[in-house]
C-alpha cells in the first residue's frame, strides 16, 4: 500500500497564517494599550500585551506547522 503524499503548504495557507500571527500581535498590543490608558499607567500593560501576543503567535505557529512536519517515529 503506497504512502500518502506529504501535504504541502500553498501560498494562500501561508498568507492566512501570517495574517493570524499579525492579528494576534496587534490584538495583544491593542489590549495592553487599552488597559494602560484606562488604568493611567505607563507602558507596563502594553509590554505585557506584546508578550502575550508573541506567545500566542508562537503557539499558533507550532500547532499550525505540526501537521506538516514528519514525525520522527
């Protein structure tokens, strides 16, 4: 029985993933800025929002690309 061919990423999938990653970063920054402006604080929550957005982007990237990587077992 032949193996199934590996699934490859197309341009539209890559552009979609890039849009999701950008949206996660912008959402983290926007929420951090909003909390900073409402709490009248410095850029503390802006930086926290940036870190949360970056974390979400990394997690999304790992989950999204995991199905395209070969398992080593």
